């Protein structure tokens, strides 16, 4: 009858414990596939929350954790770049919905005109955000030389353009779903604005 030498049993136990620890750590690191909230994310979301605008810490965390790149961010501006990209993704998605509605809209109606304005607004928002991203990257590359306030100002431009679409749609009974989507976009743009607040200095 072959019995395991005691050292081998001890070794197996250690391997088992190591495997167990590794599994436990992994489970801790990412809950249900979501990237974990790093200290940077938690702190940035604490700073960015604004209950008046409904930008809660929970909204900030769930938005940033919806993208794997957030956990890799080394500083606040890295995080803002991810947040802007998340926003761009949503704008693009809503833009596709609007174009679909436009195909079915009757020619010459207020609805058609409102939708066409919104298409232009989204395109402008996306172009503006590309400029904002460039400004942030340039600021990161060349500290000191640039005015930091250009970054929040740029995101504010996107916010104003987005609000124009909302004002086109205001009170339109057919636009309820679209208004809701635009209000969600507005929350995301507020989040970007709030994340950039530390750079919003008068200079
Ligand atoms: C997660 O990790 C922390 C410390 O690293 C530990 O205190 C906690 O018990 C862990 N939680 C789970 C669910 O494994
Ligand atoms: C959060 O705010 C504090 C106080 O204004 C500031 O010192 C800190 O750098 C901010 N952190 C982030 C990640 O924005
Ligand atoms: C915040 O959310 C509440 C409840 O969902 C809503 O009534 C209120 O209008 C929102 N405020 C803003 C500024 O969006
Ligand atoms: C995040 O990364 C993990 C591992 O790299 C991957 O399995 C998962 O699908 C990614 N999640 C998203 C939302 O991209």
C-alpha cells in the first residue's frame, strides 16, 4: 500500500492554499467582471459628486467602472479621457437612434426639423470632444505652458451644444424616449465637467 510521504502532503496543502488565496484575491479584485474602483476613481468620484445635478458618487463609480481603462488611469486627467470616451460612445449611440427616427419622420414636419438639428448637435458635440481630448493630451504632455481652464471650458461647449438638442425636443409628445436619452447624456457631460472641476481656476 502506497502512502504519501508527509512532506508531499504538506506540499499539496501549500499548493492548495496558494491556489485558494489566488482565487480569493481575484474574486475580490473584480466584482462581477467590473474593473475594481481604484483609490483614484473613488477619490475623483467623491470630488465630482454634486447632488444638485444628480451626479452621485454611485453614478460616477458605475460610469467609470463600465470601462476597463478606468482602473489603469494614473491621474485625474487620464480618468477624464476615459470618461469623455464613454460619453462619446453614448452620443454616437443616441445619434444612430435619431437618424433612424429621421428616416421615418414625415418631410417638412417640426419633428423632422428637430431631429435634423439634433443630428447636427451630436456631430458638433463629437467634434468638440475630439478637440477637448487633444487639449487635455497637450496639457498632460506640456505642463505649465498651457492654461488649465481651457479644459473645463471645452467640455462646457459640448454641454451647451447638447442642451440645444434638448431644447428642440422640449414638450414634444413624440420625443419622450429621446428626451430621456438626452437627459442621460446630460448627466454624463455633467460628470465630465465635475471631474474637471479642480482645473477650473480663473487664470
Ligand atoms: C478583499 O480584500 C480585502 C483586503 O485586501 C479584505 O480585507 C477583504 O476581506 C476582501 N474581501 C473579499 C470579499 O474577499
Ligand atoms: C479631490 O479634492 C481634493 C481637495 O480639493 C484635492 O486635493 C484632490 O487632489 C482631489 N482629487 C482628485 C482625484 O481629483
Ligand atoms: C434629480 O433627480 C430627481 C429624481 O430623479 C429629479 O426629480 C430632479 O429633477 C433631478 N434634478 C436634476 C437637476 O436633474
Ligand atoms: C475587461 O477586461 C476583462 C479582462 O481583460 C475582459 O474579460 C472583460 O470583457 C473586459 N470588460 C469590458 C467591459 O471590456
